[in-house]
């Protein structure tokens, strides 16, 4: 008998669409690519060469879908790299820093702070805006243009998984300073002005696939920029761009799953269709939190994430209530609701693949828990 699937609200690696899981399971047994009669197409995705024609078909389709479905401009090169977003924290300043020009950052949480730390190791770095003073409960106002006018680039983190805040739209900063964006936890979730991004990167494990593959897209002129100082071969964007992400063995399995996820997204209307669904999901959960006397949302209105909803429980025994809530939630099949220690309480990561029926079930459970509390 097939057991019911848990409601997976883990922050990542995160939920994947069931049909993607089923299609990927078939590819683990045998690729069976339409129209491909080669021996490689009768092998598992786990054992084919990354130099084979069969994998090249998968790889090229994944790149094309990044442009089509995620709406990444054709003026940008799409790369599939390894090392996660954390490696990009170092690769960005290594490749984009210009002599006598600082790297500028807006600090909105743990991951932007980690990116700032890496940049400081490599040269002058300025934090031009921050929400740290209020425990990152909002997205700070854009600083005046003169604060970053002479920067090598301006870096932001579009969504903050731990604190549950998100940029409503990516900022327009003009063409003189490249906008660099860590899109790891909300890439593909809605339209947000991605055409404004000079360099974007996203670990796949939230919305695009499994851990181990990172989507990076870079404007062509930035790839041609000669780095300041010595940058190892593997850490140069130009290395991977010249070899179409095949300089060394890529994560072939992760790229196949990425392709499958993007095809699933295409079937429901791409980022526009995804955005409508995600807006509806988030609205239901925030409406419950705002109407409650037990639950309190961490993020301020106007900065709330549609991907990671964070809240705490009030009352004289908040810690005890939180433990009881989490235990009861797990008994009802909700997996991964415990909040990060920086905020405490609870966090529901409701990425693209999390169904609206799961939100309805969560809201019903939360209302019933509060009624009995």
C-alpha cells in the first residue's frame, strides 16, 4: 500500500513536483530519449558520459528552458556550476571586482552577510543598506545612487529564507553599476524584473531541482571583463562560458532534474503562472497569521516572502507552545516546520512545487491548534 506523502515545508533541499520525481525515476532506469536510437539513450542518467550526444540534448534543452521559462535574457550566458551559492559568494568578487572600485552590498540576512564576508577577504567592500538593527524583519529602502555610484557592482539577496523577507521587485540601478543578485530561494517564483540583473545565481535545491547544481547567468560583457589579480581556472566565469559548462564533469543528474522541473513550470504558464499560484498560497497563510492572537509573523508587511513564511507563537509559555505545535504538526504529516534559531518559532517554506492543497491543510491545522490552545 502506498503511504501518503508528507507535507514537505523544508527550507531546502526542498519539495519537488511529483510528476518530476516520477519522470526522473524513469530516467534513472533508462533515459529513453524521444527519437534517440543511440546506445547511450538506453542507459541510466547516472551512468552516461557528459560528452555524449544524449546528454548534450538534455543539457541544451535545460539552457533553452532557462531562457524561455525563467525569462533570462538572451544577452546572458547560462552556466550550470557546482559548489552551490556559497561558492558564488567568492566567485562574484573574484571575477567582477574592478581596481579602485569597492564592491557594494545590501545586507538583509544570513546569506547576504556570508557573501559580504567573502567579498571583504578580496578587497574593499561597503554595506550600503542593512536591516540588521531590527533582526532583518524588512527589506531596507534602496540607498541613494551616489552611495554605490562608483562600485564594481551592487549585490542583493532577493529572498531571505531564514527571516522570511523578500524584495517585491528587483531594483533598477542603471547600466553603470552591474546588479548582482542571489536568487537561490525565489528564482522562477514570479515575475520580478530579472532583465535588470547583470549576474544572477541560484542554488537549484529550492525551486529548480536537487542540490548540487547552481544556475548562474552572466551578461556577456561581464564574462569578458579581465579579473583583478590571480583567479584560479575553475573559478573564472570565462572558463565555464567558453566550454558551455562542460569544462569538467558537471552534475549530469541535477541538470536532468532541472530540465524536468522547467518543463513542468512551462506547462503551468512559466513565471507568470507560477506567480499567481504562489501569491494565492502566501496570501492565505499571512491572512491567518494576521488574524491570529496566537501566531505572530516575523516579517513586516511590504517585505514578506512568498516563499518562506516565518512566525512565532505568543503567550506566557511561548517555548512550550511552540514545541507542542511542532509535535502536533509532525503528527499531522507536516515536515520541516521548525524555524531557524535566528528567529525561532516556525517556518513554512512554500516553494513552487508546494501545492495549494498543502496550504489549505496547514491553515486548517493551525486554526484548530489555536482553537484548542
